[in-house]
C-alpha cells in the first residue's frame, strides 16, 4: 500500500483546487494517478444558451486526456474527453 502525506484530492472536476496537484486519487481503482495539468488560455463556452468566458486547461494522466473549462463566477462549466472508441464525451453546464 502506498502512503502519502497531506490531503488527497480526487478527479473532482467541479473543484478547481485540484488543478495544482501532481497526483490524484482515482476513486474507481483506489490508486494515486500521476497527472499533468497545463493552462490552455481563454475560451468561450455555451452555458444556458449564452457564451461565457472561460479558462481552458488540459489534464493528462496515463491514457487519459481531458479538456476542462472554468468561469470565474460559475466555476466548472465544461469537460471534453475522447472515449477511445471514436467518440467524444462532452459535459457542459446548463
């Protein structure tokens, strides 16, 4: 069993505090996953029928690649990831 110090964070996308972590707890496997998060600049995301400004981040871990968007007032507003089966999973805040 791996031991670690401090407070562990999970892949809880709604909490932008996880963006500065080097490892995240995978709740499905119980393992700590090394992650890399890179800011990708400003963007606009559709929320409730209107485009809002958002900051985009790229998260990668092993075979996982996720784009995340956050708005200063609304918090987490979007996620997009390839499914590995020629599809793309997209979440947008309503």
